[in-house]
C-alpha cells in the first residue's frame, strides 16, 4: 500500500510539471541512455525533389598548343567570365595588336645582337688593371657561355668574330677573366667538330696547355684542362697538336699535382685516350713517357681518392688492351709491385660495393699476371 501511494504521488508530481520541463527531462533521459541507439534519418522525398539541378557548363576553350592558341584561349576564357552573353572570339584591333607585338618582342632575345654586345664589352680587356672592377667583363663571358652551349650558336659566334676575344682574355692579368674565357672555349668545343677545328687553327691550344702548367691560380688551371679535354675528345686530329706541343707531358704533370681536381681531370682524359681502338702509337708514347710507372706509384699511395684510383685502373686496363706487349712488360716489372697493389684495390672496391670496377681490376690483374710466377714480387 505504501508503494502504491508513493507511485501515485510521483505520477501526480510529474503531471504537475510544465510541459517544456517535462520534454527537456525526457530528452536528457534519452540522450544519456545507452540502451537505445541513435537513429539518423535520411533526407525526405520532398526535400530531394527540391534539390537544384546541376547546371551544365558551356563548352570550354580548346587547350592551346602554340602561342596563337594561348592568346585565343586567354581571350575566350576572359570573355566567358566577363561577358557571358558574348563569348565569341573577336579579332584584335590595331592598337591591341601593336601592344601585343611590343610585349612579345620584349620577351624574345636576338642572340646574335647579344653576343655582339658581349664582344664589344670584352674588347677593352687589355686595358684592365689589377685593381679594376671586372664585373661587366665577367658577366659578358658568362652570358656568352650560356648562349654557345647550342652548337649552331657556337658556330655563329665564330662567324661574327667572337674568337677574337680569347687572346686578350686568356692573357688578362685578372684570373677571373682567364678562367671564364677558358670555360667559354670548353663550351664551344664540346662535341662540336667545327669549333674544335677553329680552336686549333687560331692557336688557342698551346696557350691552354701552358696555362695548365704555369698559371698561378688553381681555378684557371682546372678550366684550361677542361677546355683542352673538350677540344681533344672525339677529335683525332687534335692528337697531332698534343704531340707537337708536348701535351701528354702536361697531362702527366697535372696528374702528379697536389690539386685534386687537376689529378681527376687529367686521369680521366688519359683514360679516355688509352681506351680508344687503334691507338697503339699513342699508347707506346705514353708507356715510354713512364705512364705505367706513374699510375702504379699513385695507386699504391694510401690517401688516393676513389675517383682517381678508378681512372688509374682504367688507364692501365686501356694500355694493356689487345695484349699490347710494351705495356704488359712495363706492368710486370717487379719493382712496381703492381700485383699486390691491384689485389689491395680489389679489396677496397669490394668494401665499397663497386662491383663494376672490381671486374675491371680483376681482368687487369689476370691479363697482366695470369702466366707469371706468383712469387715474382715476393
């Protein structure tokens, strides 16, 4: 009876609460309930019927494939945004045509005119004194170098008299002018038989070789060797100039230099020369000049750079190709200790996981010492 009475009192109290309070209480009770999952209602059919229909965009301008198409594309796109009622293409009036012509002209460069300007700037190089500002001349040389990496432009540079700058520039008192001029020569001659010939004919080759040997600035020596390398490679005629001007001796001295970049570049050039076919006369010259002995001695040094070591191995491999007997005999001289040197090189190469060079060195070792007494160097 007590429980029933209590229930009636409770129901009476709940019925006496305002309706909004009752609804709030019921909402809180439903929100805190973990026994009844929330239900998510989808949009009603009525609402779906009122959704806006996607508007089909008008035809877009065709993607441009050239400058004229680009202009048309830009104008049609602009018209479609600014004047939707009239998106037709209209021809430019004379005023706009002139404006467009001037704009495009300002974006293009007449390469020959630019080269001629640079040549004029460099015509006064001989008048520069040690303390003068050379920024204008340096910029001119750098601009020429940017242009003449194109073969046709390089050939045109010679035809407009551009090679006249090299004598004064290579003999300038300013090292910044000298090395930039050598760099321009390298850009002109690289893979360009016409300019390779012109470099030889105009007497630049002995000047560059002398710079490698005697210039007091390392950067100049390095760029001069770079230029010589570009003139010589893939150009057999230049080998005669190497002989006449004692160029191989210059390369051997460069390989003994304390300047690491000179060592690397000279070793690379000698390696490329030694690996050419039908060059037994050249190989005999290099063997007689002591290249095998020099390469073996450098390979045995402890602080040799991997780049130089690899090129020295390539030099010896190239010299002994086709079982060239003079080179094989020189490699087998006991006092050179070449066998043990090559064995140590193979160990180092394996640690570096340089398997291609391991193969070259192993073939060289077998080629030179396969029929020799293993105790020869002991």
